[in-house]
C-alpha cells in the first residue's frame, strides 16, 4: 500500500534535528533505518505528518569500549553490530534479525526506541540492563532499561527527543544464550529468550532472563530468575527454573501461534538459552 502524504526533513546536525522534531509536534516522527516505521506507514497503521531523517546527522554511529561496557551510536546498523564479536549476545541477536538487507539498514537506536516486543535487540537490552542516552530541547538524559518500555510500541523516549547512543555493559563473567523460534528465518520471533548467567563454582551467582514477544513489551522472566539464583546450575535445576518462564506473561495470539503455544515455547527456549549460557 501507499502511505498517507507526509513532509520530509533531513537536518544536518543534532540540534537541527531536535528543533525540527519539536516544531513538528506530536505528528512528527524520526526516521532512522526505517524498517519498523515505514511498513506501518504503508499499512496506514501510522500516519506521521512529518518524517525527520537522521541520515545526515554526524556522530551517531560507531562502537566504542567505555566505562566497563560499550557505547553504541544510535544509528549503528545491525550488520555492524552483528560483526562485532566483542558485543557477545548483542552481536548474536543482531545477526538473527530478519535478512541481510534489513540488517544493512536497521539501527539499534531505532529498534530500541520503537520498542516492539517482537524485536530481538529490545529484549537483549532489557536483559543486559543497558542504558539509552536521549537528547531533547531540555538537554541530555539517560534512560535505564527497566524504565524504557511502557506499553505496546511505546517507550520512555519523549516525542521531542532523539536517541543518540545505547550503552551495553560488557557483562564480563557472564555466559549467554539467545534462542529464537521463527517459522521462516527472516520472520519476527514467535518467541525469543535471552539468558545471562554468572556462575561461581557451579552455583548461580546471578541470572537474567528476558522474553521476546510474550507481552506488550519485552519482559523479564522474574520467576525463573528467582528460582535459579543461588542454586546449583545442574541440568535439573535449570529445567525446573525454566518451567516458570511464562509466569505473569500475556502473549498475544496471532496467525502463527496461540498464547498457550507461546508459553510452551517460552519454557522450552528458556531451558535452551540457560543451557547455552552455562555451557551445557
């Protein structure tokens, strides 16, 4: 389908982008990679009156080691992240996004700011307890992962703010696993699971499990985390904890899977992700 009419602006500085976005009001939207917003516009599910492209704004891409983690420019493409092995689970999840064409255009900042619960990187961001830096007319601020996702396709980023970077902790000492179930390799995840585990002599010192497409936002599987933290990392303990992965979730039914089937997938994939994170 053809989207509704809209105006287009391509500012050449961050200040100009923020000013243009503010002047556009609630009907103005930022355009980063475009692979989330443009399909919604073509389906007439979104109809912004103004698109403000970040394509000409300098200084918004690249990966730097910083303060015990990685500062990733918001306009850094998925393909670049997928090639950065030092990013661990973030790189792996990026390599599973759609197909190469999408990975060459989609951006980490756009993905997290869009906040689709079926997206891979928002889930990894939540599990890693990352931080988004956003800048608006009132200056710069940091948004923690726990505060980022508010409801369906709604995040804590203000309508007049631009995400400039994403900080991901290095997660030294953590094993990781990301499991994703799709009907076809380029599809959105029916369900995905990111698991991070820190072991101390075979005992679980810390564990974080986040779920893709199990509710209106990315979710932490808190029941699984509580069941495994401080326990032996035996296959039996992992299996028992994974059985609680779907507690408190409300996955949407769709043409691919019923809510009950998605809860089943969450339990199965959580076990696999935890096993991968512990080297099992």
